[in-house]
C-alpha cells in the first residue's frame, strides 16, 4: 500500500531535492564531468544482436543473465548463462512493481558472480514484445544499483536460436562476487515525490506505457484499485517500439523518431504503467537508445497510485466501474 503522503510543502521540497521538480529535471548529461563522459563513451552498447553476443561469450568480465523461469532455463540456454529469474527482481503479488530489498538483490547478484565492473547481458524469452519489458526492468534495476556495463539481447533467447546460437543445459559454476547492491534513490521515482509535483503543478511529462484501454479507464489490472491514469498523463503504448507482431525493437532511427513524437526526446519525463514492466521498455528506449537521461521510471506505477486517494484522470463513474468489474470477472 502507498505510504502516507508527506505534508505538501515538505513533499515538494523533497521532490525538488530528488530531481523531480521541473527545474531539477534538466538532463544530467550537461552537468556530468569530463571523466563521466569518457566512461559513457566506453560503455557497451545497451542493445546487442545475437552475432554480437557470440563474440562476447567466454570473455572475462562478461556475465549473461537468463531471466526466464528455472524450467525454461534448464531446457536450454545461452552457453555460460546464469539463471536469475525475473521474479527475483520484482515485488510481492499485491504489487510486483515494488522494489525488492537491497539484501535480496545483493544475494542474487553475488551468487551470479556479478561485480560492479561486470558487463552484464540480459537475456529474456523473446516470445512476444512484452518479454522485452522484463529485460528492460532488470536492466533498469541493475543500473540503479550501480552497474554501468549493461546490455540486452534484442529478441532474447528466441532470436539467439534463430541466429543459429547453440544452447546448453548444464548450469555453469561461477565464483560468487562481493558486490553490494544499493539503490540510487535519485533514479527512483516514488508516489510521494510524484504526487508532490502533480499537486504543485510542475510535474514532468508523464508517459503511460500501457495499451490504450488502460489509459482510457476501460480496463485495469487486478491489483489496481481504480481505473484510469495519472493526472495529465500522455498515452504511449510500449508496443509502438516493435514491428507488428515482432519481438525485436525497430531500427534506432525509427525509435528516436517515435520518442520525439511522444515529446520525450529531451523533456524531463516519468515513464509508468501498471507495475513498471511495460514502462521499463519506454524508459529503456527513451533513455538508453534516444539518449534522454532525464527520463525516470516510476516502478510501483498505477497499482500503487490507485490504492491511495490520489487523483486520477479518465476514471469511469462508479456505476460504469461496477459494470466493467463484472465484465472482467466473467472474462476470467
């Protein structure tokens, strides 16, 4: 459940200190020291194709993390990949978007042999475009935990096999690391902080990554208490970044054009959805591909927001909501 909101003046001050008020949402790229620019230039590409991953396998300092289920991993995975199932990066059933504890992530990544300077390549199933959201959420989680050498395999395991990549079933033995996971709170948007900017009238661009029916208040996920979207939000379905029925992202030039159309090419932006899964895809494309480093992710998203008394747009009437709930129940 959403924590009790701080008094408005205090909340606004807190939001400003954490980079959520509009003036503080300016891109950090211009403020970065020269050394940071060099480090960024040397970082691996955020998106890899299967052929590029093949050249990395077996190299020291590279760790492939397969985020599929234990069963899928055991049936065959990229050689040398370590299994860290997606659920380990998620919160409880009442809101999977909530952040897992630092201790849990520390234990997970230490067991996988991930250290601060490891180049981590995240591999998802690639069964449909929404699988990319899982990889993007893991990428984001690793980034806000201090890792800087990160990539996602475009198209996941399915693309790997389609490119002729071999699979193995044995789990590799890896030496545990001493990595200690700590959230960089500057990169994490909370309900309290976002509510303060909304109430103060200086909210960043709010981008709803869900399919349009969610945005319009015509449907909701079970964990959400209400229908609708955040006040003043703009709808941008994450599926637009993929070809129709495709599981790999569109070319970079098309992705950047879509980001520009969304208004998030340079503006301070917060990406959200139901539980920070689809929103992670939008965050990844806007931040890591299009280069807008003032884009942030609201991990708990609509589920947490809706469980409070915070305002929402596109809310149906009480009667309409009851009818929609009845329809949802029948469709199950």
